[in-house]
C-alpha cells in the first residue's frame, strides 16, 4: 500500500474540474494523485513534491489521495470512516471546510457552524458532527498533538498495513510504556475491531 510519495510534479489538472489531481514522477513512474485545491494552487510544474497518501482499492480502480501533512490525512481517514462518506465526498468536504472549522463544530456539537462556514448541507454537517464526536476525542486530534513516545509503536503498526486512524485509536487505549508491549496491546485491540 502506498502511504507516501516524493517526486517531481509533471502535470496538474485545472481548478475547473471537480476532481483535482496531479501526476508525480517518482523515479520514472507517474502517479496520479487526487489533491485538495490548495495543493494544486501552491505548486508548479517541476516542483519537488512530498505527499502523504491514502490508497483506495476498489473493484475497478486503485486511486491515490494526497495530502501535504499527516494531520490532513488523518482527518480524511476519519471522514471516510463515517457511514456514507467515501473518499471523493471527503475530499469535497475538505475543499469546502477547514479542518479547524470541522473540529470546532464537532467539539461544540453545533452543525450549524459547519453549514455556515463551509456551505455544506445541514444533513451532511449533522452526519459529520455525530460521526466524529467520539473519534476525535479518543485520538487527541483536537489539540493537534500526538504523543511523541507513541512514534515507534505507530511506525511499526503502520508498517503492518494498518491505517493511521485505526492505529491512533488503538494506541490511545494502550497502557504499557514499553514499545514492544504497546505494539502487542494495540494488535489485540485492532484484531477485535
């Protein structure tokens, strides 16, 4: 599974299209990566680019979604964990609303804030607020900080193919201070989900 790409930007779609994407040349292989508007606008051809990637594998496609930070990727993964919101919908939501606005709406339980700031419909805003309420608190995403001593355990679990959001949720429940024990605890938690 692809989780990170670093390479030269060789093509970018126009902002007029709904599905903004770039093509990144990584050692002679071109990867088509769907990105947010701000990534498309802030880059130019031949730029060296680093993106954190979410890989969607479906029956008829293998799509890559790229983000400029791990935090954006984590929030994207939270959004797609909500029933009825797929990767394309999550990208559209992140185009309309800032992560800070989404977080504030979830913290306060006020989906009206989200509707007003982003222009999302009230049903979608309600679904996001309800769907993220428990998940945000358990992952320490609200503060924007992730405890650095989880780093080695996080990397080990990431290497085993688990998604960032799943890993953070599991590690938040672990009690052990030892990295090896923490990984074992997290694997038990992950196997039960």
